[in-house]
C-alpha cells in the first residue's frame, strides 16, 4: 500500500510523530490541509471546546443525529482504549484499512511539507488531518469536531464556518498553555466563535460568561444558554431527569455531571434544527438513552461494583464527589488513582479527602506521570489511608480482593488520568 503499506506501519508513523511535541498555532495544519486539497471546506461542522464534558456532549449529539438518519462523523481526543476510537461515524470506529489509507496520504503530505522546508506536523495535527480526510471520503452529513486543547490556536480551529460553536463548562486546566485565570482560559476557548455563526454554552461562571458574551457580540453570533437541570435520580441503572418540552429523559451514562452535558447537547440540537438538521422528540429520547462514552463513570462490573472515571482535574473531582455522594451515599468506597504530574492533584485530594476509606495510588505508563509514592503521601496528609502500588494490576487485584469481603455495600472507583484507564480495564478483565 505505497509508503506506509499497512495498519501496523500507519500506527508506527503516528507514534513516531509524537517526537514533534505539542505546538499551538494554525500555520502548520493549514499547510498540511492544503497539501490534502483543503477537504475540510466541504464538511459541515459543529465545533466543540471547553474544559470538561466535550467528549460526552459529542457522544450525545452523535447518538441522536445518527438515530435521526444523519451520517455523523465524530472526532475526539485523546484516545483512551484504541487509536481508532477518536475517528467514528455513527458510533463505528474507522476500519484498519481506512486508517492506513488516510495515514498514508497524510504521511505523504507531511513529506512534501518538509521537502519545502516547513516543519513536520505534530501528532495532533496529523490526527486532525486524517479525520478531515476520512469524513470527506465517507461523505458525512455532519461532523462533530472536538478541540484538542484550548480553542483559538488549536489545530481544529482552521475551520471558518461552523454550523455552530459549542462550549462546555470552563474551569482551570492546562494552565501552562492556556493561562492562569478563568478569564484567560475563556478567551482562548472563545476563539472557536466565528462571525455570524451561533454559539451554544452552559451557564458559566461570571468571569467566563463575560468573556464569551463579549466575543459573541463582537462576532454578531447568536448566544444560546442550555437550561440548568437541578434534580435527577438513578432508576433501573439509568440517570433520569426532566427536560422542558421533552419530559423525563433516561441516560445510560450515570455520572451526575452528564445532566449538564445532556442539556447542552439538546440545546445544540435545537440550534442545528434551525440549520436544517431536524430531529424528533422520540429520536432525542432514544438517542440520549443509547449514548455511551467509555471511561466516563463507566461501570466495569456489578460484583464487585467497579467504576472507572476520567476525573483528572479539580472540577472533575468535584463532579465525581457529587456523583458518589448523591448516588452511592451508603457505600464504602475504595479508590484507585493515577494522575499526570502537571495536574492539580493536591487540590483533587483536598476535594475528595472524606470520600474514600482507602486509596491505592499508581504511576500511569506515561512520561508525565506523578509517581505513586508522592500521590500516596498527599492522600495521607489529608487523613486518608493510602498505599502506593508498583503496578496498576496490583492495585486492581488488591482492591477487588478487599471488595470481595463485603456482600453489597462496597464499591471500587478508579479515577484520574484518562491515559491509564485502559490499563485498569485490562487488569480487571485479565
């Protein structure tokens, strides 16, 4: 198959590109897409930014739009369980042969760029270009495009005319890249708002909302806020809540934070309806219930009760606490935690210090990881029993053994970096 030849070589090309690091800016992705014929200009795109919830909102939108019969492309990052999961159409991952074919063309375009004296694209720019190419080839009716980090200088932001821009809750995260205040981060994320194209968001903090509204007004962009939903309950393993004009909705994703994400998705669907993407009440209800997003308060087992959740910053830790106290108030909780060193782990332990009876800390297989021993000491400072384990496998086995001593009222929750959740899942099933 030409330069790359097969899926294995395509994966190797992707992995080799990690050496080019992470560089914010649009010059490189514009040059790369120009080499690929600027196919992104043929796509109708919903652009999604924010701190937490981007992937879940994409998932809700994709499920409903597919239910309504639209060929819906979906690009999310980072990959948690498989490289191909970041490229989906109607919930199905890109096939290995298609992945290899797209990567072959992207690799050739990168080669032409370097021959012209241009810098080699980063791994995220390569992923983004491959996504645009695949969605174009598959003739998607609509594409849901998640930013990698930030917004204004994110590689996905080369698009000029989104159907709408969607912004989830804005909190402090990636401060080394995006800024140290909510206002600074909101300014970066508001960069996806485009002239005369609507923006949909949730009720933000005063600081974030001020920035977003100013940008929307400057761009003459209609500004829509999703309704706030205050009450919910778990019924038959579904998160249930009432939404105006739709009645009771049931979600398979049961983290309490999914209510806000679902409300944002529904409001976005209303805006898309005005752009010609009509969906019925029945399609919304069914699509929302069928939506599933791996690694976001995902139940691996009922016995022992075992969840995994990508709560990797302070805002996500607050939501995890709310979910555990609200839905599992009478359970003893054993935690497994692994995080990157650049995350606010001290603040996270402060938020969650009274939630867990015991914590096993691990060191994810990533060069940015915080050592398990340092994380364990932080938990001990907060008054929680913590034990650093040498491997994720050891932590999972030990937690399961302890949970097995109880009949009903104990649960395990592995949380922190998305990067190690696949290790947790593999350890549990092996």
